[in-house]
């Protein structure tokens, strides 16, 4: 079945550091890939997405590229801010398993001033 | 206007009680979901409805019963609450079943004493 494996957390960085959160997946067919962010006390919200191989999703300085050959969708940001402290979830939406998105376990990021 | 809303935001109750959580979306989406998030932030899908029809029913105890009176509403009723039911419950919606990004509600924090 479909699965998503995310880099284990928690991750603690200093402000302006470079961020990478690894995400790999297994899926049948050609899934769409998503990164969601959950700020403290809130629900998840979409951060970025990519719907086909080699697509790059980007938003708020975050980027991730859909790599079919390595089945990966790593999240990166060049310079993190304290306000980026949150839990980040990698997810896939599979066309062959309609109605079910598969989420990773989440990675907690804390950015210190 | 709130896209996906849930009530109540907090719910504290005794073991053995029955409680309901309501969810409404004003996005015109066809598909709605219930998720359970535990204290470690792991997110687990419970149910998925498409046009008021149950699509996904993960291995959830029979004490949990979803009801979708129309496309815009998906409520969750829980009978005979147990300590292990304590969690944050999220409602979400998406345009359709396939690939689509999900929009999450703010969550309902359920505490069973």
C-alpha cells in the first residue's frame, strides 16, 4: 500500500539556518505530493504541492521537487525564521486509492532566535 | 468566512458518556474527512465521505459513527467514550476524491476523564 516516510524530529535550528526535511514515498500509480504545515493550536494547512514528476512546489520561501527516480519530495528553505516553528507533514494523494491521502508522521521544527 | 469550521473547539467529558462533534465547510467541496491526531502529532484518517456517501472507514471502533446530512456537513458521534479517545479530531474537505489538497478545520480537543 501507499506509505510516506519522513525525517524524524524534532529539528531545532537557529534563525537564518538552512532547512531540509526529508520525505520519501511508496505508491502505486502517479500520486500528487503535498507538504502541510501545522502551527501550534491550529489545523493543518497546505504549504505547497506538486502533481507530477519534476514539478517544483514553492510557497513562503519553502520549496520541494517531485523526484520520481528517488521517490522523494524533500522540503527545503534557505533561511528559516522563528515564525516557521511548526509541525510539517509530507503527504501523498493517490489516484488509485481514491478518497485517502497518506500522511507522514510529521516533523516538529523549532527555530531559535 | 471560515472555510472549514468545527464545534466545539474543546470538549471535556467523563468516560462512558456520548458526545458529538460537528463540522461544516462552505467551500462547495464534495469530499469530507475525519482525522484523529494523538499526543505525538500522528495523524490517522478515520472516515471519508463523498457526496454524503461513506468511502473510507478505517479500523475505527463501532462506537464512532459519522453522519453526513448533506455535502457541507460531516458530524462525528462517539458513544461510550474511553480514555484512549482523548485526542484532537480534525475535519477536512477536498474538492473531490482524487489527488486534491485538503482543507482542515481548527480541530476539536477531546479530553476524556
